[in-house]
């Protein structure tokens, strides 16, 4: 017990620190998202409202006569949802219940109009999920209308019958709505699920603040934790709190998602640590992919020609020492890589002989796009690949001459590699069965905004 307390205290001390060093993401759900929820929520609500009604005990005769009542149909033409600032969402709906009342050999059908209203509080759960709960709920009953079999029921009986139905529904309908909302919590819990980023790496989002709810939207602050081989990556950088400005994204979009610079930096750090950005360009004689060989290099570097009188294939190994830098400027996302490239010749017994090495700087433009629940990117080289000779085992090297040669050999495999890798995509905040549709990606100074529709599909 004491140990548990100490652990709790330790966690309480640790959490804010950990929280402060995680990259920020904001998910804003607008009124259009509520309209969509009311659309897709209609059928489940109608089902949930199909409660069982216990028998009505008719006390009008000499003996108690149990009367069976069954809900035939619940019709909810519209659900209306609206934000309640600082609190959550108000649900209101008008429903028509059709009952079948079994009276001996006869039966009659009743139509009962009901108005339902429930206030749903949206909060931050202890494990970083959004949590919803019903705070107030009530139903208002209109007078039942007898649809057919009207001759068979005395008006005197209709009154207590409706009282019985109202009393039952008053409790049961709100319980049904509460249980529907409870199911929603299970569903929203999947927001903290792990999704892939690249090979052996994953991302997990969690809600870090009390949701900010205005009359127009609900905004959730999420932090992302990135994992490599199951271990969280600790950022060496100072993470700045991320605030998504009010009027960004497409007007009328269901969701607006803001991704901070820190998120990009940490995703790149993750890919670097995973070694996913490293690249080997293998060499084969007379290959189209890598036309480099020693006889070609020997024309520029006499020492290569001297050491390799017979043509040998040349291998390039690119390693990323420095973490790549993503630069987010208005309408312009770029990525700067600084690989260290070794130029090698395969020697005997699977060893390599190093000819020389280069410090390379490549600036790539990033075209960002969203597919379902992933942010993907394709790259192209911006400007010139910069090269400087870092070391040489083959004497003097004329950088200009090597530049043309190595630059072209390097560029295509690098782009192929990066495009395949960034095509895997970073998982965006979502829940199970929910994806983004018609998303638009905009790049702003220091952050990226995705705005678009949502599609829920089981
Ligand atoms: C309920 O049924 C009545 C009678 O058919 C109709 O006038 C009313 O619009 C219906 N209300 C709803 C909410 O479906
Ligand atoms: C919620 O949003 C409003 C409107 O942008 C802002 O003024 C307020 O500071 C926000 N509150 C929190 C707790 O973020
Ligand atoms: C070496 O490279 C040059 C230029 O790509 C090519 O013309 C030549 O055929 C290559 N030699 C061998 C043996 O692959
Ligand atoms: C985008 O930014 C990069 C690097 O800052 C720059 O080289 C490039 O010209 C910019 N492109 C546009 C279209 O502004």
C-alpha cells in the first residue's frame, strides 16, 4: 500500500515532466463533425431506444389483468447536437414510439411522441483518452395517439396505460442513452492505440489537457509519444507548447488537425535512430542503377586507376549522423539531410576498401498528403546537392568533378528510398474505424494543418 502510494507520487512528479517534452498535436472537431455524428448516430439511437416494457396491470375490472406491451418501432427523424461551451455537447431528438398493446384476443397500436434531451460532458480521462458522460437527461411525453383498434379501448384505460408507459420510459430511455454514450468511451479509448511510423517504430497520441469547448468546436490537445522497438524516444529538444490558431483550415471542415514542428522533428529523429534513413547503393558492373565503377573514377582520380587496373564496381554507403531538419514555412515544407557518404570498392571476403568519403547536404521539398489516417510525403531534390570531401585514401580529389558524378548517382536511389519510407506515413490521431476524407494539407510557419471530413466505417 505504502509502496503503491510512493509509486503514485513518483508518477505524479514524473508525468508533467514527460508531458512537457512531448510534441503537440491539436484535433479540433467543428459543428460539421457534430452533424455527421447525428447522421451516423441515428440508427444506433433508434436501436437503443427499443427498450422492453413490462406488462401493464389493468386494475379496472374485478381481477388484475396483465396487458402485454411491445415497442414495434422507434422513429427518430433527426438528432440535433450542439456544443455547450466549457462543458460538452447537448443532444436533443424528437422520437415517435409505436406500441402494440395486447388486450386479450385483440390488440391496438399506439403512437407516442417523445422529446429527449441529454447533456453530455466531455472530459479528459486518466489514461489520456477523451471521456464522455451524461450529466442530465430527460424525456417529455406527448399524448399517445391510438392508431388502430380504437374501439377496443376505453379512454379510461388509456390514461393509466400511458402513465405506465411514461413511467417506464422515463427511466429506461435515459439509461439506454447513457449506455450508448458509455460504448462511445470504449471506442474513443482507441485514440491511444499505437500506429506505425516506419519500420519498427510507432506513435501513440494521448489527450493531455481538459478539452477546450466553445460554441463552435471542441479542441483536444494531444501529445505524441514515438516508440522505437517498443521504447519511447526521448527528445533532446525543448518542446514548445503548441497552440493551433483559431481560423486555420477549410471552412466547414469536420475536423482540423494541427501538427507541430516538434512532431515532425521527433518523427525524423525516430527514423534516424531507427537507421531507416541510411542507404546503401550497391555496385554492379554495367548496372543502370549505379553506373559508377573504378574505371570511370580512375579517369578523374589517377590513384584509383593505379590501384584498380581492372574495372571494379563502386558502392556508396550513406549514413545520417545529424538529425534531419524539417522546415515548415508558409506553403513550403522542406527537409534537409546531411548524410555522410562513403565511396567503397568491394574487396575480398566481403570486406570493403574505402576510397574516399563525402559530407553531403541535400535539401528536399516535401509534398504532404493524407491517406485515410496517415500523413504521407513525397520528396524531390531542391537545388543542388552539396558535396565536400571529408577524407580520401586516394589522394587529391577535385570536388567539382566528383560532384557531377556522385551527385547524379546518389540522387535517384535516395529519392526512391525516401519516397518509399515516407510513403509508409505517420499515423494521425484517430479512433478505430474512423478515417479522414477529402483532406487538405496546408503548411504554415512552424506547423501543418490537415482539414477535411471524417468517415466512420465498420
Ligand atoms: C410523429 O408522428 C406524427 C403523426 O404521424 C407526425 O405528425 C410527427 O411529425 C412525427 N414526429 C416525429 C418526430 O417523427
Ligand atoms: C479555449 O479557446 C478559447 C478560444 O480560442 C481561448 O480563448 C481559451 O483560452 C481556450 N482555453 C483553453 C483552456 O485552452
Ligand atoms: C564503367 O562505367 C562507365 C560509365 O558508366 C561505362 O561506360 C562502362 O561500361 C563501365 N565499365 C564496366 C566494366 O562496367
Ligand atoms: C521553400 O523553401 C526552400 C528552403 O527554405 C527554398 O529553397 C525554396 O525556394 C522555397 N520554395 C518556395 C516555393 O518558396
